[in-house]
């Protein structure tokens, strides 16, 4: 009889080892979450800068039109 089944390595499976593996997976997940939060914070800062640039641009256009009105009405 030919036994062609794969041979798997034996491993220890105890509650302590399962807990250690779970802790490692949890740490990896929290590290990935921290990285994502850092990226999200960076993107929000960029968006805030763009928003303020837009607000200042609109204010500058309004002020320019007001000044243009004063210059046009001046004798």
C-alpha cells in the first residue's frame, strides 16, 4: 500500500499558545488601524488646507470686486 498523503509538521496547541497567537494577531490589527488613522488624519489636514484656500480665494474675489466698484465710481 502506497501512502502518498502529505506529511504535516506537528505543532503544539495549548491554550497559552492560542492566546499568544491571538495577541500577536490583535497587535498586528491595532498597528494597521493606527497606520490607517494616521493616513486619514493626513488626508483630513490636506482637505482642511484646501477648504481654507477656497474660502480665502472667494473672499479675495469679493474684496477685489468691491474695490473695483470703488475705483470705477471715483471721479
